[in-house]
C-alpha cells in the first residue's frame, strides 16, 4: 500500500479529451446503488471511463426521470453525460437490484447518511443497501462505500454483508470516499486532487483502484484511515471558512480591508487562498453534516474536538451577524420588507440543504419582516408566493435587499434599476459580489462582509498609546498642556 499517480493536464473541451478518457481502464461490470449527487455523478463518470454501469434507484419518480434521459438535480454537464451513455448502452437505470447486481464485480454504495439530532450519522440506508447488494450478488463482489461514514463502519458493513450473501459468494467492503463539490462535480470526478482507496485486504486494492485511470493521484490506506480522511478534510474546510468570517468581523471593527488581509494570508503557500473568503457561513449537504459527524466520532472516543466545536459556533453566528447588520441599518425589522437574492447554499447548484439563505429567511420572518426571495435555479415550495421569478421583483418595494448566494447574474444587476425598484436604500452584500462603488453611485448603501460601512469603530489606539507612555513618554504629563493630554489619552 502507498501513494502513487500524478494529475494530468485539465482539458478545455471535456473529460474524454484529457488523461481520464475512455480506454484508460480495464472495463468492469459495476452496480451503483443510489442516484443522488454522488451516485449519479459516479455512474456517469464511470460509464465515460469505459465501465458498464447499472444504477439502482428506489424512488419511482426519480427513476422515471432518469430512464427518460433527464436528471433530477442541477449539476452542470451531468445531463449531457447521462444522455450520451444511455445511448451507448454503458449506463442504465433500474429499480431492481437483482438485475443491477447480476454479474457485477463491484457495487458502489452511494446512499445518504444524514445526521441524527445528536450529530451521529444515520447509517440505516447504508446498512440496507449493503445487505441488499450482498444478497443479490451472483459472484464475489466488492462493496465500495462512497458515502461518508464514521471510521469502523466498513468493518461492520462487511459482517452485515457476509450474513446476507448467498452461499459461496464473498462480499468484501472497501472505502472510497467522494470529494465532489456541487456545481463542479464533473470536473472534480475527472480531475481529482486524490482518489482515496481504503482496504484491509491488499487483494482488493487493484479491484477498487482499477475503477480509475492509473494516471490519477492515488492514496491507498486502511479502511479506517480512508473513512477519516473525508471527515477530516471537510472539517478543515469548515475551519478555513469560519476563520475567514472571524477575520472579516475583526476587519469591520478595525476599519481594515478583509480582501487585502485574507489575500495576504492566502498567499502563504502553507495556507492557500481556497475557502478563505468571508460570507454568510457554510451550508449544503456535506460540511455541516461532516463537521457534526467529526465531533460525534471524536466524542465517542472521549475526545472534545474543541476546534471543530468552535468552528460550528462561529458558523452558527454568521447568520446572526447578517441580521444584526440589517437591524443596525433599518432599526427593528418588524414590518420591514426584505428582498433575498439566492436560496441555494452556493452558486451552481439547486441544493438548499442547510442553506444559510433559508436560515436567514426564517430569522427575518421570526422578527416580523416580510420576505420576497429569488434564485436562478433552486425552488423552495414552502416559500409559496414568497419566491418570485425575477431578482428585481424580489427587490420591489423592499426596505433592504440581501445577496446571500454568489450567483454571477446578481453581480450583473443594474444598480439604478434596483434602486428604482426598492422603497429603501440598504443593500447587504453577504458574499461581497457587488461593485460597491457603482451601487453607491446609484444612491444605495452597500454593506458587505469585512468591508463597507463600518457599524462601529473600536478605540484601538488606547492600548498602544498606553504602552508607549509607560515605555518612554516624549512629553511628561506634568509638562503637558491640554492639547498634549488629549493626544496622549487617545482623544
């Protein structure tokens, strides 16, 4: 076991033209259980690499959409790849796991592991998938866990699978966690930073690693280490986001420029600039869940996970900070009208799970404000008439507009038209997307994160001046006149 492989050059015209194109792997018969973000991306990607893939989906409505060539999620490039390989016959969808597992050498388990109220992941879907796949296997099979699970889960699943497999059929379990970003899943599949393969039986390494081209960066390790890589990676990304928000808050208090400060931090090669940008806090299906999972796993081993807990606390406070800025600008929010631009947890996806925007909407409504919201892709049925089809309609009559998701189209809004639509003049740019100068010239007051109108300026000079006086005063207090005393006192 070890680390092998290097990353090739990213193509400009699509995945099949780069180092990960068809013909780079030894084709296998693969079953993918679950057609959500992870499963559908994996199924289409493996088909593009040359494998024969049967994808099992238990939801009848979703299955009908897939069988008809559509996809039930918004993920750029995925619909074209699914349609392409439905046509080649390398990709098919079924609700029958017996048919999907017939002759399969590998089964990818890509079902949900949502957090329970205590933060522990709910593994019941995964257990059922492993049991059903093992029972349906007609030959020795490797069950590959793509879902995020606590360390030790693969070992338990292997015992479960052994109890359901047919006589003479061995069902082994390996870990192969996914590292896909919603909105960039296809790019991340074909140009991964690393492919992590966790096996305790060295004989399984070539089976799982063989799903991917040999040129890809490969990390082979034991199963528990592979399982922990995913939790640790997402927890660290959460640390960077929350750190950026803390720095941005300090920049606001000091009157410093967050963009310069965080750029300066990110230019350090040991740190890097990715995920080092302030905003409304992180959301989605991965970071909040995996952070809670990391804390829960640590707790089960008697560890406090102090840093991870602090990260969650900072993130939980990000929404409150936005509400505070609105209250500082507008006064009490009861009776105020607020336009919210963006509902997805980030641009490029229709996923609203744990979205900071939805949380903000709930907070505003609880404080008595009325909300009109817009998103280019995401739909939230529970908002009813509160979700409109045009960003200017969301701003119509509003006392304030909040940009919560950094969709590029919001950066292209016409400041003058927006100002004419609004009743008030407050724009809270929670993702620092807008041209503050242009919007200011149109008569709008733009509040950003880590910049914009400082809501308070701390008397930061007092402590340095006091230290200077104690060390080596240039003017003694006995000799100082009234003006000197004011200067020395920091007034």
